[in-house]
C-alpha cells in the first residue's frame, strides 16, 4: 500500500493541520480507511495511530470498511421517522441481511442511516447511490432494492 499511498501523502508534506484532509484523500482513493493506511498516515504525521482513529471515529464521514457497489441511505430524520422510516430501515436490513453501517458479504450493498436529506415534504425517503426515492413504504423499498440486484 506504501506506493499507492505516497501519491496521496506527498502533497501534504510539511503542512500543519492536515490530518482530516489526508484522511479525506485516503478515503477518496480507497473508498474507506484501510487499517494499513491509518498506520501509514500515523508514520507520515509522526503521531500515534490511536489518535488518528480517535479523530476519524469522531466524524461520520469516515468509514473503516469497504463500501458496497451500491450505497443505500435511509433517512431517519423527524419527518421520515414519523412516517415510517424505522420500519423502512428494518425492511431493508432484512432484505439485505445487514445492519446500518455494514456492507453485504458480496460487496453489492452498503447500508447507512442518515439524519436528514432535506426533502422532508417527500418523506419517508431513501437514496440509493445518487437517486432519491420518496414516499417510501417497506414494500416499495424492498422492490427497489431488488431492482438493483
């Protein structure tokens, strides 16, 4: 991974306060933060890996597992929640056989919970990749997931 990561790290050489931009760049390259990359960033910045994990786990933008081919995001903001968002999440978890934050073993789907997409009038909402699906029901959500399989 060293040579793959050196191109990401070199532009940050000698810069102060670069941990988050470095982690963003690593995640952009690999889709997540592999353990080996975290240790390499720690060596590059001369800081403990535990400190890097402490920062990375604080921010929800960082992930430590590879993403699936398709990302399924379920809104659980207030409007979506009161209109059945939790039941939609349960239906998708059952359909995919994973929980929020996980990726299916075949690497086809990653499932995430989101606080709000900002389209409350369309609630409940799920987003698959970049496509918004509105006025969801558990049954509709299962059908839509099946269409991606």
